[in-house]
């Protein structure tokens, strides 16, 4: 579904992404994990079309993507869910208007039925279409953001830290929703997070980034078991397990 070859991205003299290669099969969830500033969100931005200047090649569903221009069909193929659900929704637009806007841009009819169906998919009451973002909780707003991404019936969702702005209890709800939607609709995910536990919950394979490159790509089972080859990957995994007292401290 997605193929990236020799991707390079620079911002001025800052070489952020250095020769990244990745393939994502149809129906797969491919995770990108690493510390802040490692380049993972920049890779996602290049795939999404938000980063306009890059070198290399990116292909989505067999269609070559250009750095500075996308067709409507290419834009509809893949949609993005952002980190902050409050910041990604217009504060003065109702939920119904937020969901109708992509349909208007792409000239898609039957909008009322599609809006109701989108809310149903993410487990929100249909009456929420008349509410404003500030009248919803953080988890509800992120459900709206997911509904907006799905309303164009894309094949790929690009998930940029989709739970990091939410409380821990709500994070699990959103992750389980994304897991169910992927199974129900055969979606392909590219998931970016600094949280190894979040990535391991959803992803089939996980790429670990450091200083703009992939240092290791491992299956989910290896991340869980700790059967990893690169010391940086092992360090991230150890950090995700949380604080564990030494024998002396336990005494």
C-alpha cells in the first residue's frame, strides 16, 4: 500500500530524515517510534503531503506521490489524524460542519447520511453533530477527528501521536477503537508515537528511528519479548516498562 525509498528531508542546513526506506502492506499497521526530533513525524508529513520538499520516492497504492502536488484522488486515498483533537477542529464550527467540509471539498453527495454513519462508526451519538468542540471531552473530540478522517472512505490512516494528548484511561478506548476500525474496514495504518507501549499495542511491525534513520525494524512479537538487536531499541523498550527498583532500593 505504501512504499518509501531513499527519503531525505532537510530544513535549511538541518538534515532531518536521512535515506529512509519502508514498505507497508495493505491492511498492516506500521509503527514509527523514537524520541522527539528523530524525524518520525517528518516522515509521516512527507507521506501525507504536509512536508512539501523532500527527495526520494513515495508510492501509495501504486500511485507515485509528488512532493509539491497531490491529486484529489491521492488526497482521498489517505487521511490524517492529528495529535491534538482540540487544535485540529475549528472552535467555531459545529461537529456536523467539520464532518461535512471534506465531503464538500471532494464533491461527494448524500452528506447527511454520511455524517450520521461516520458518527456511528466511532461510537458517538448522532446529536453530537450540533455541538461544538468545546462541548466535548478530549476523547470525544478525538473520535470526531477519526470520523472526519474516515468520512472520505480512505484506504490509509496516518496517525500522528493520536493518543498523547489524552488521559491514560481514554487512550485505551481510542486505541481499541482504531484497532476495531482497522479490522472492520481493512484499513492500513502508519502510526507515529514516542510511546513504545502505544505502538506495540497496534502495530504489526515497528521501525525505531534515531537521528533521522531507521536503526531497527522489528515485528511486534520481538518488541514484546525483547528479542532486539540494536541497543537504542532495547533502551526504548526498557524505558517503556516503567520504573523498577533495584534490589537495594526494594529493601
